[in-house]
């Protein structure tokens, strides 16, 4: 059981770092919960990949399969033009193969 726990923690850390690399500070909403025109002045959603702690929590939520659809929706709404194919592949592979 100990080796499996270490393997899962290692996977969560690696997936968190990958999520931070691809999605950090790209998801921003304004006060009306609509897309922010300027990403520097908008607010991040509650679950995001902006820092290691939030990224770890987001990865754990994806791994536990509870609330993953809110993470997918928030990211799809914001990055629909640039990273939509990569985001769908990343989250789908994560949910299918590692859950």
C-alpha cells in the first residue's frame, strides 16, 4: 500500500506541474462571471492551476472524479480559441486512464 501511495502522489505532483505549465494565469473572469477582456485584471475561478497548491487540489478533484466538469467548463470557456484541442485531450486522457 505504501508504494502505491507514493506512486499516486508522484503522479499528482507531475500532473499538477503539467497543468501549471499549460494553464496557469490563462483563466480569468470579470465581476459578472463573464470572460475578462484583459486577463491581467480578471479573477481566477475557484479551482485553477495558478499556483502549486491550487494545481494540486485541481488535480486531486480530477483524480477523485468529483467536480471535474466545472474545471473543464471554466477552462473550455476561456481557452476555446487557442488551446481547446490540447485541453480536451489532456483532461480526457487524465480522466479515462488515471481514474
